[in-house]
C-alpha cells in the first residue's frame, strides 16, 4: 500500500526524472492549450479575490481581508494542478531536469517562452470576458474601483519592490506545486496549495501571470468614469496605469523575480540537497 505522501527526496527525483521531462518535451500545440487554460485559471482566482475582498476590510479589517483574498485566490492554482494546465511560474521547476542533464537548457527556455505566451493569451481572454460581462459594476461600481486600485498599486512599485516581492511570491508558489505533487490524494493537494498561496497573496507578493489579469483589467476600467469616481483616484494618480507602465514597471521585474524565486530558491537549491551527484558517488 502506497503512503499518502512522497518524501522530499522522492519528490525531487520524480519531478526531475519524469514530470519535468514530459513537460519540456510536450507538443507545442498541447502546451499552448494548457497554457491558455492556466492563464484563465489564475484569472478566475484573481477575479474571485477581487469580488470577495472589495469591501471586506470595512467590516473585518485589512489583515483579515487579505487573508480571505489569499485563500480564495488559491482556487486558481488548484485548477492548474488538479484539473491540469501549464503555468509559467510553476514550470520554473523544470530546471531540475536541466540540472540533471535530462533535457537541454535550450528546451527549458523554449518551453518557458511558449507557456508564458499562452498564459498571457489566457489571462487577456478572461480579462475581456469579465470586462464585457459588466460584473465590475457590482456594489455601485466598488468592485471595479477595488480592481482599479489593485492594478494602480502594482504599476507604482519601484523596480526593486516589484522584483523582490516576485522572488518571494514564486518561492511560495513553487513550494505549493512541490508539495501538491508530493501528495497522492486530491484533498492533500488542495491543502498543499491553499496555505502557501494564501501566504503570498496576503503578504502582498507579486505574481507575473496574475498581474497580467489584474493590471490589464485595471487599464480597461480606467476608461470607465463611474469606476474612477468610485475609486477616488485622480488622473494624475492613475498616470502609470497604461501598457507602458504594465510592461516596464511591473511585468518585466516581476517575471525576472518569479524565475529567481522558483528556479533558484526551490529547484536549484533542492537539486543541490537531493539530486546533485556527490564526489563519493563516482567511487
């Protein structure tokens, strides 16, 4: 009878030996479809967090509001891991197989490029569906106003703020994926994902794929006078909320930080601990 959870060493070996290799060698057409799914799935979690948290701080305080937003946001990664999808941030773990020389670094970078582009498409697709649904008009436009404030806050971070928050974010996200793989049962995967994701959202860290949804949605809502009025933000305060601000003030530093958080702090360091050949192994 199989135990309900793999050991850390066994998790590292299984990820490197089969899971990551299969991801890197998957057909591009499948990667694109599953990548679009992942972008949309993370957007589902982001939208739920926005709706749940838009007025919660008024009644329960900021801290509890962020905790609940983090908890409900985790549905996005649960959909990715359990339903099946390819998420750029989680797939930073594929460097395990490159370090073990099971796949080439060229294939790893190509894989990341395809998945990131597909995630982008999936996020944008969901943004426009949510925008045209008019759901942001709820609660006298305050749902939209809260979304606008979230987006505006993200494009007004300094490079270093966005970069370091992104490292911390994907450190936790990849640990969530790692632990979810370690569990053999769905309920174990749910709890493995819930707490790390709740921690990163409540703490205010930055996730590149989620930010595509948050910020592009904010750019669209910036053009709605009722939403801007409900937010209390001036045109000057919203000056960075545009495509230039999105890409250069958030997406680039956050993507770089996410790679370091997942590929270095999780994949590389665990590879050293559990998979790197030791000198005495060759004797």
